[in-house]
C-alpha cells in the first residue's frame, strides 16, 4: 500500500512539475507583414521584410535580457501590391489568431482591407500608406508615415520655390497616388501657381500613349503662358512610371520641362534598370520624395539601414525603417500588457500610448487624432550616373 501511495505521489509530483515547466515555456506571438515582394514597389517590400528580420533579432534579444516569457515571430506575405491578395492574407492572419499586421504598403490595399479591419480585433500598422481618405479617428488602422496632405504641401512648396508657375499633375488610379495628386495640386494652387489635373490613368492595362498625349497637350498650353522653363509635370506613380518616362523621352516638348515624382518611386530599382528612363530623369532634373530621416537619430538609423542593405543590397528609405519602428512599438505595447491581447480596446490604447512616447530610429512616432504620424519632413532623391551605373542620390530636403 505504501509503495502504491509513493508511486501515486511521484506521478502527481511529475505532473505538477511538467505543468510548471510548460507554463514557464516561452510563447510565440505572431506579427504578420503584408508587403510587395515581387513586381510593383518591391524595392520597399524587400527592404521592409529585411527590416522585420532585423527587428526580430533585436526585439527577441531584448525580451530574453528582460526574462520576458514570450517571443515575437514575424511572418511576411507577398501581396504583389494587389488589394485582393492583401485581403486573402488578412483573412488568413485573422483566422490564425494574429493581432498585429505591419503593412500593407499601398493605400489601395489598405482601402480594400478597411471593412475587414473594422470587423476584426486586429491592429494594422502601415509604414507607407498616405491617402487622406484613410485618416479616420478611432479605427484600428495606424500609419507610421505622414498622410498625403503633409507630403503634398512639402512637394508643392518645393516645386513653387524652384520657379515653376504652371504644373500638370497626373496619377495612377489608386487611393494613395490620387490623394497625392490632389493634395499636391491643391497646395500648389494655394501658393499661387496654376494646376492642371489630368484624369488618373488605369491601374491595370493603361494606355500610356494616351496619357503622354494628354500631358503634352497641357504642357504646351501652360508653356504658352509661362514659358517652358516655368512649367513642370508632377507624376504620382509606382514603377509603371518607367513606361511613361520612356515615351516622354522621345518627345522634345516633354523633355524640356521639369518633372517631379511621389514617394512610390523614390529609390526604386526599376528606374535605375532602364537606361532610357534614367536618362530622362537626369535630363528633366527629376526627383521624388521619401519620408525624411532625421539627423538627430542618425546614430540609431544608420546601423539598422546598414544591416538591411547587407540582407538586400538595397538602400532602405524611411518607410522601410518605419516598419522597424512599428515592430518595436508593438513589442513595447505587448510589454505594457504583459503579453496579453485579450482586451483589444486596451491593447489599441496601449499601442497609441507607446507610439506617442517612443523615439524611434525614424524620430518621434507621435500620432495625430486619426492614428497617422503627426509630423514629418521629406528627403528628395534624384538619379545620377556614376560610370556605367545609375544610382539614386539625395539631392535636397523639404523646408
């Protein structure tokens, strides 16, 4: 009898110890990335994926050092900048119990996800969506870059101070690029310039020749009023801008005015890979804005940028580095909730609180009332030829 009792006690003790060990085991919290890894705007997607890989190493080392019993795992899906694919991966993330998504890159994707996000207890933090139509208070969408009204005002001011009086604006037909076309044009008009806005071209199977013909007609009209040296073209696009550049390069009128771009192409390798497009950019003094990196945090962001470049051979811009900051804000949010996401309202509140207190590698991540980054400046990048290679170079900053 004593032997039976001893065996029973030993079994009970083993079960208790095993249970304690199980409770002490690290749990894994998944964070899903929705990025374009192939095709349009893949330069940012690849750099953003690498940013999360770097963040994973840094965050999990931090959690280990603090003896915190959970780890973050970053799972990245390739949306190809396709809203339908983004919806598929969002639904999958929700089904698998994820509570945080970093991305998607484009406002078109985020617009498609908006109804799904509103019906889910899942926070979405985009590093690069700018559309003002998504500046909505109290939802679960957060954006770690300034909205289009800030970028548009910065670009309009720079274009106007360069002596441009007449501006033709054209955009890809999607929420983000149309928002930038509208905000830049409105701000340029407010400065005293004349804006001619063209109807956005189709996101799929566009007639580029017709777009170029429309741009040329309006450039010709404005040049008759102000002179070609005071006329510019603002193009809000993704990598398809290369096709427009190749057609414009063959036209003497369009090659004789200044061209300006949007954040969707800054540092894009697609523009460097096509000599005709790159030469046109150089001839027209073209530059495009990227969310600016502050000098004050240079000692913090430069080493992270170097680690991302080592993984991708790409120069990461502030959008990619904002993905790194978003990962850390999620980590600090979970630390504040002891790793719990059960109370979604509280988790969302804590994320806002942590964002507003955080000084990331891209600077302060303070959010406005709509959950968008409250402030930001812009770096301007142009293309130069070095030997036989084309490269993006910093050519200016917004005021």
